[in-house]
C-alpha cells in the first residue's frame, strides 16, 4: 500500500503540534478504526504530536506520555482514542498482556509510541510516523501501510496549513 511518504521539516515544537492537529483533522476512519505508529528517538516529538492530535480530536484531559501507565484511553463522542507507550517493555509477552488487540477496530484510534518494542503483539499500523533530529530542528516522514492509511494521508496532503513544511509534496 505504501505510496510515497510525506516528508516534513519541523523547525520547532509548534510545527510538530500543527502536524498532530492536521493528522486529527484528516482522520476519517472512525467507522473502521486506525492505528498510528510513532517512531523516533527520545525527545523527537512523538508525545508532542500525539498530544496535539488528541486535543484536536476533542480530548480535553491533560495528555501526558503514557511511559509509566503504558496505556491511556480517551473518549471523544463515539471515538475511543488509545495512547500507548511501549518504551519500558522488554518482550512481546508483556505487550500481549496489555490486550491492545481488544482496543482496535471500528470506533478506535490507537497511537503507539515505540511500536518496535512490541514485536508481533502490536496491532498492524495504518500509518507510520517517523520523527528524527535534523540538526537543530526535527524532520518527520509519514507513510501509509494500509488502505485506511492511504485515505488518511491523502486527506492530510490536502491540508494547506502544512504546505510550508512539506519537503516532498508535488
């Protein structure tokens, strides 16, 4: 499914927040649900992007990194948002105990930080977001890995608020 990734220059955290909000506005799959992987080094902006996305969807609660709680859930109308951080886990068996597969499907949006820590126990992604350091700033690359992801990123590519930061949009 993967089309050409969308690449972004993120000169500051405000632009990372803009990206998160744009992802929320482009999200059009509550009836099917979706899973977003957030990858990147410590401090690269995974939680900042997730927080902005959740707030833009209508979450009014304080959104913190679920590093210690592992899984935080938020309800926005009929949508259940699940924010997962697997950084501290050491095996797919530990991830399996979280019951993440029960928190996917219609009516669910799952955001998973550090999905590589979960092996086969992690639900498959629809979109993968890779954040990385780029000198004094950061960069992001978004890739669709399913039909739901293609639709999501197709809508995101139309968001004019991101045009100044997209480095490969034609």
